[in-house]
């Protein structure tokens, strides 16, 4: 391997809905993280791997930074802090189309305390009618921290993402690859399947349901090379929420299953039989053993 090969871990950090998971999926070129317009979609660290001739970038997608409440939320924030400790470079992703609030300052303070080389990514520039609106935002952030680079991007529209990858490689150390060339993520297929189901669940339900649901893959059986049988359980906190998730005549559950199966078949490259169940588990977000079982460590 040439001396100019650069490799390392890059944390994606930001407020909920800043676009971290959308950016991760875009850069990796495969859906490995759940994406929705609901806050707190990402619940644990997911690594996405980008390998190029000149280097390898291992992106670490982290939960949106918010004030912790439940045990689940405390674990989510702990995973952000843990990610900041173990990476070579930090990318602070900021929604450039929203006004600056307490949450943005809270994230910035985390970055300052980490004292890591950092890039500032001003995302969602496609939503700005006047790009000059970025200038005061850039000035404010420049006064607050010494950024290696400031890169305006649109993860959704794939604008300036090539410039971002070049910036990441420029600021990573010379090192050998961490993953093999054909690896895209550190997550198992079981986890990726449950995340796809959860994404479709978030997209199909109202504002209350996302916070009280979790999905776990209970069965992943490769029946043949071209056919896999998968069972996923959707956990909710109350019987009334179970009724909402199932829908009249099981219509909503069927819709979630159909959309998820389509994405899972694209991921695996073959036919899938997907069966979904809904289970009530009161106050699961505060039950440490259940959180462990779900992989939300």
C-alpha cells in the first residue's frame, strides 16, 4: 500500500434531523441507516465504509444530540460522546436552513470539549433561495471554533459531497485500511433489516409513535441462496399504540411490511419472506436489560 494512503474514523455529529443518516447512506452508496423526518431516528452508532484508491473513510453515524430523558436517550448521548473519543476527525453537520438555537450551541460545546480536528458541514443548502444567507452562519461558527474546513453540502441532492470526501481524506492520518474493500458497514444483516423495518414504521405513523417503538430481528434464516425468511418484532409501550401500528384490518402493518421487504430484497439481492409481529412492553425505554437485548448498548 502506498505511503499516501489515508485512513481513519470520522464521526458525524449534529442535532436531530440535521441529515446525518441521509449523508451516510449517500456517501456509502447503500441504505445502511434508517432515515425519516422524525427526530431521534438514529439510536446507536453505525459505521459506513468508503474505500477509494487514495484512502478509506469510516463514517460513524451517531444519534442526534438532544437533552437526555429516558435510559434509552441517555445511552444515545453516551454513544455520541464515546464516538467523539475514538475518532480521528469530527464532522459537525448543521441544518443551514434552520435558525441557530440552544441545541446548536449544545452540539458545538460537545465538539469543543472533544478537541478533535473538525469539519463544519452546512447541510440542506438546496433549501436556501439565497446562498449568501450562509455567510453570517459561517462567520458565527468561525468565531466559535478553529475548523479545518467549512463545506456547504446537500446530502439529499448530492451537492458538494465529492468535495467533502476529499476534505475528509486530507485530514485523516496516513494509515492502512480498517475494513476490506468490499465491506460497507460494521452492522450485521439482522440489524440492517430491523432498521429498514423501523424506517418504514416511522414513515407510516404519526408523531407520537416513533418515540415509543423499537424493532428487533428475531429470525434470519437463509433457506436457500436465493431466499431468506425474516421475522421482526415491533415493540410498543401500550395496547393503544399496538392498535395504531397494526391498523384497521392489519392494513398499516401490511404496508410497512411490503415497503420494508422491497428494500430488504434490494439489500440482499434476492427474494425475502418478511413477517412482522407487534408486542407490548410497558416502559421498555427505561428497562436496561431490554435495551441490551435490542442491541441499544
